[in-house]
């Protein structure tokens, strides 16, 4: 059973890292144009917080190496994305991003680590960290609701790339299996929700893929949604 759990965990890590890498094309565009254009910093800052909390959870959990590994990669990549955003954002947006990062990465993360370290111990501490991480992950997985609404309203899948939706579906599924085998409700609940939402995304994709409203997707826009908000899968924390 332990060997199977480890194999599934490694597979889940690989899929999760692929999802974490999905915004790279977007940031190539930002660097090339030396502008963040209409993009918003919130998805990157929130995902950085989520990965940081899950890393803390993995460090606190016995045999949590796989959790630390994948979210450690997430922390590194999201930190790079946030740094690039700060570099190329216009002054007003740069100030907004600094405030957001200060609140989330310094304030919230610092408060959680300090409070759980001083007020809780052992299994209780792990439970509190897991609950907070799972809650944030549910919010992450809930973000595709906006893109789904856009697809239904426009009858176009232009802003719902198939591979991204497919990998999100796989990610939610594989981590749900891992959570069931490991009997970890904090990993299972948010990823179970992610599996359901990923299934709905794929259903919408196949339902509207032949719609006349679809336009040819430009490569640089393949990972974007209207109003400068990135498609959910780019930033979803994975476990």
C-alpha cells in the first residue's frame, strides 16, 4: 500500500507541476511587451499563499514529503511570477500588488504560522493548518466558475483550453485518489471539488467545441479570459 501511495503521489506531483508551469507563456508575453497589460496580480499572490500554506502543512505532517515537494515548486514559480508582475506593472498596479503581497504573504501567512506554532500542538495543529489550506484550495478550485459562465454566455471555448482543463481534471482526480489512500480529508475535500469542477469544464468544452461562436485561439491568448483575469487552471493550487 505504501508503494502504491508513493507512486500515485509522484504522478500527482508531475501533473501538478505541469499546471503550475502553465502561466509561463503568459509571462513571456508580459516580458516581451514589458507590460502586464490587463492582467491582475491576485491569482498569483493567492496561489503563492496557498502553496506556502500547503508546504507548511507538508512539513508538519509525518511523511508529508510529496506535499512539500510539489508545493515547494509552486512557491518558487509563483514567487517568480509575482516578481515579474511587480517589475513590469504600471506604478498604480505595482502599488496594489505590493499591498496584496504584504497582506497575504506577510500578514496572513505570518499570522497562521505564528498562531499555529504558539497556540496548537501535535494533531490539533496539523488539523488547523489542514483546514485553512483546504479552505483556500476550495476557493482556488472555485475560480473556474467565472470562465464557465463566460463559455456559456458566449457559446465559445476560446478561453477554455482543452489541455489545461484536462490536466486540471487529472490533477483533481489523482490527488483525490491519493487522499483516499492516505485517509487525508484535507487533501481529499478540495481536490474532490476540483475533480467535479474539472469534469464540468470538460463537459462544457466538448458541448461548445463545434459552436459557430468559436474563433481561432491565438497562442498568446490561449491561457487568458476576458477582463485580464487568467483562466482558473493556470493558478489553481494543486493539492
